[in-house]
């Protein structure tokens, strides 16, 4: 038993190296959650096996722990636990969320892997691990390159993971892919150093594919990091290489300078290149939407983090800081749970001690890499030099992105390998006296059983959530039953259940369902989100989603206006500039007005109440056209056409990019005042979506006709005749007019 377990144990330790290839459909976040659950499960098995072997008297390298650097991961983990305990919500900090797979639990498992490898790995494990990482990274890169090729040719291969946006291979996200391959590229080069024959050609191909995959992923942080590392390598070669290497390196540096100069000269033209990596790098500027958004987030989250510089806010609570500083005029993204800067994330979550520990980890990695460099002949392929380039790349790219479990595990494991290669300690048993077989077995089994609450139960909750989502349109009661079973497991999935219940109802069920089914769907979404609203009073997303669900209630449902106002008040408090909460707050009196007869004098009071709310928001956020168009519509209903026009005239120059949120109220206003040209302009933006609404498209045809362009109206009608012919007859007057025009053109 002990002999077999001892032989298997090293393979358990390096098993996570294969996880970047894992992609399993049938679960929510199929790229992330299977990797996270497997990493956590393998970690529990590895700890159980180690405990059994250690208690059974097997020798391990406990002397390696005398090196001070080995305690940095433990120190960092302790800081994360302490700061999270005093943070916003320790439970969420510990478990994390499905979407990322992070949290204290995953950090704990990764730290366990670090110490298990430090304590148990002999000199053969580093070589074995390096080879596996190199092969896996090459396979991940090959899949990414195939994805890019099939996307460029307009095809779609059934055996490849689906592509949404930029390529992500089996990691599902371009930044995750580039961050992992940016580190793994140097592992491939380390494997290439001593490889011969076919293995050398395999590693060369893996390195080439990795570089291509990083380029095709178009993640600017990683590309910039590799450019810096490549420049450092060229400078090193120009100074330390032999005569041929020095000459080649100097030519390379000259070519790099020329390319950089040409790049900056033609940056404007290159920003419009059809090759996305070039276009994205060339578009970097303070005016670029993504860059300005990142800078705004960094500066404002840093300001919030400085309010708690020592304690931080706890793991997985960047979202709360983001919601507080969110400004729709400065930020592209709606919801953020990372600042896209690992150093700022560590400071905001864990305070100055957390950031210092993280920097110490990176610094210790560099120190051990330098020690290893000095122990061998200098050169570009020196193990230590490649490790220095790796940590340099990691540090630079993490200034723009953040770790995933795959990249953080790789960092910790590579740090462990550097310590092992620098150590001369011999193995020794933990204690001269062996524990009884029964004791060893019971302790290790108890550790292994942690897989049930940590992995199996949350995974089952994820599967049930996915099943419920699949049935949410075809069988509402069955979907709700799956949700109930999943929530009854009492896992950390309840956050995600609330978000998905919201998405199911507002995006699909409220539109596609009617009658009893819609009421049942509404009641269930309301119930799930209300539970989370009470359980997580700090989450602006839950409050906003709950307010939106209430705002889209079926006509048959009774609305508790007092509760609705409480929900929206919290949403505005947690995220003061988020537009949705203000619009929905204004909808409360508008909803009351709509329920009254047209001649009821109370309608005016409700309209004025909505006006007060919207005008307050305009003062807070003066750059949005949406509230101004809503105000224009309300004032026009009140009979004040002059003030209505004032608000509309202020809104129009603010409408600089297509925005359906603004186009909707704009259309209502311009239709009301018979301004057909502007109504057609905004209707065109409404129908320019991926899945156009044929009712809106028909409205565009009619308004275009009234705007004096019957030819364009006829083209729209011809399109509708092919795609939705029944809608043509719903307006007989327009059909008669457009038919007459059509006959006149023949």
C-alpha cells in the first residue's frame, strides 16, 4: 500500500499541469469551473496522500523549510485570511464565485501544492513537470491557432471550443490564455534546452505556436511584457554572448528600434489594421476607451483602497469598490470583480501587508532564479536566465491583467522548483516513531472526504443550475425545480443562482412567455433575488437586478412599491452613479401614473415626481443622453413642449455612439412631435442589433417613408416580405402607400 502510494504521489502533485487543457460542457462557465473543481479535488487528494505517507514514517525534505523564502507563500496566505476575516464578507472571500474560481479556498489549495512539492519532490520531478507543462502549453496554443484560423476563414470546427470575441482556446478568455502562455513559453524554452531528436522539434513547434497564440489573442499586456523580456534578452546577448551572438543581437536591437520608430510614425494607420493584435496595440492612448476606462478604475479603486490601507476589504470584494466608483461616462464595463491590475487587487483586498507579501514572492522568485543562473554557464538558454525572463514577463503582464488558478499554480510550482534545485537537503522522516496504520488511514481519509463539500456538492449545484437554465423557456416549473434542488444544497452558488435567475427572466422569459408561465417565472426570480438581497446587503448587482425584475413584472403580478423603493434605494446607495437604478426609481411613479385613467389629476403629480428623480440624476451624471430624452418625453406628456424640446436638444449632441438605451426614449419623443428624420435615425440604431425586432424594423420603414425617403422604406419592406411577410398587413394605410410608390417605380 505505502509503496504503491509513494509511486503514485508525484503524479498527483503534477496532475494540475494538465488542467489548462480541460474544457467540459454541461456546466456553467465550462472553461473555468471544471479546472477549479479538479484543482481543488486533486489538492485534497495530494494532501491526504502526503499525510498518510508522512505519518507512516516515509522520508521527506523537511529541511528545505529552513530557507526563509519558503515561508513567503504561507505568510501571504495568512495575511489573506486575516484581512478577509475583517473584510466585507468572509464567507464569500473563502469560497469565491463560479465565474472566476478564485477565493481563499483556491489560494489555500495552490499554497498546499507549493509546500507538498517543496517537501516531497526529488531531482526527477522538476524535469518531469517541465516536460508536461511544455507539452500542455503547446497543445493549448495549437488549439488557439486553429481557432484563429477557422475564425478567419469563416468556418467553425466541431472539435474546437466555441469562440466568443477574441480567441481563448481551452481557457475561454483571451487574457487568461495569454497570461498562461506568457509564462509557459519560458517553460517550453527550458524544456528545449536539453531536448534532442523529435522532442526538440516538438518543443520548437510548441514555442512557435505559443508566440502565435499570444499574438492572435491580442492581449496587449502580455504582448508588451514579451516585448520587454525580448529586449532584455537581446541586450543581454549583445553584452554577454560570443562574437556571432553579439553581432546577431545588435542587429536585432537595431531592427527593433527601427520597427518601433516606424510603428510610432504610422500608429494612426496601424490602428485601423485588419490584424487585431497590431490594431489593438496601435490604438493604445489616453483617449482609447479601454485604456481610459482602466485608468479611471485604477485611480478610483486605489483611492478607495487607501481608506483601508492595512486591513483591506477581503478577498473577492473588488466588485464592491468598483460599484462605488462606477461612472457610466468613464467606464465601458457594467460589472467588474477585478481591477485588471494584480498589484492593485492585492492592495485593495489584503492591504499593504498583502501587497508586500506578493511583491516578496515575486522578488524571492527572481533571487532564486539569479542564484540558479550563477551556478551554470551564462547564456540565453541558461535555466536561471530563462526563469528571470519568466518572472519579468509575469510581473509586467500582471500589471494589466490578473491571475487565474492555472497561472497562479504555475507560478507557485515553478518557485518550488527553483527552491528544490537550489537545495542540498536530504530526506528524513517527520518523526522517528510511526503512527499506527489506523490513525494514518483515518486522518488521510478525513482529508480526502473534504472533496465532498469543497468539490462534489458545489459541482452538483453548478450542474443543476445549468439544467434549470436549459429548461427556463420550455418548462418553467421544471427549471424552477432544478433551481430549488441546487439552492437546497446550501453552497456558495446562491449568488450565481440569483444572477442567472435574473438573466433568464429579464432577457428571455419576460419577452417569450405569457400568462401563468410568465407569472411563475417572475415569482421565482423575485424570490431568489429577494433572498440574496437580504443575505448580501453589500451587493449592488443583486439590488439592481432585483429592481429590474420588479420593473418588468407581468401585468397580473402585484408589486410592493414600498419594497421596490427599498431595493432601488440600496442600489443607488451602493452604486450612486449607476443609471439603471435611477431610471427604475423614476419608473415607480410613472408606473403609478400609467395605472390611472387619462383624466385623473393625480397623474401630473406622479410625472413631476419622476421628473425630480431624473433631474437629480442629470446633475450627478451630466454626460448621458438617456435621462434627458426621458425627461423630454415626460414634459411633452405634461403639455410643456418648450421644456421638452430643451431637454431633447441637450440630449442630441451627447448621443455620439449607437446606444439602444438612449435610442428607445429618443424615438418615443421624436415620434410624438412628428420629427420623422430624427425618429428614423434612432430607429435605425435600434434595428442594427444582431437579432433585429421586426416590429421595430417595420416602424423604421413607416417612419422612413414619412421622412421623405420612400425608396429606403421600400427596401425595408422587401426585406420584411422575405423574413416576416405577415407583419406587412398590420398597417393597411402604410401598405397602400408603399404599394402605390412601388407601382410608380415600375
